[in-house]
C-alpha cells in the first residue's frame, strides 16, 4: 500500500463538497488490520477537510491533499 492517500478536494456543479481519491488501493486489495485502520483514518480526515472547505464563490479551485498512511506497517 502507498505511504499516502492522494485526494483532490473540490465541489460539484450544485455546490456540494466532493473528494476524488487518486490512488485508492483498488479492487480485491489485500490489507492487514493496521492498514485498514490507517486507510479509514485518512478517509475520515479527507471527509472532514472536504466538508470544511467553502463551497460558495464562482471560481473555487480544487486542492490536492495527501494523507499519511505510513503508520500502517506490514506486520506479517
């Protein structure tokens, strides 16, 4: 699994917060419990950041963010 989750925070045409995950592990990903927890924590942080961004204004620019996944180490 990558060491960071890469996300673009933006909004929809009707003004709702939207996050695009650039490097999701994909279908049939094999993840250990610590990796699942790190991924869940990164997704929660992305959701919080996405909701915290303003959605008004004509020219709201998408922003790229990375969320650390390095605390998930392979323990097998």
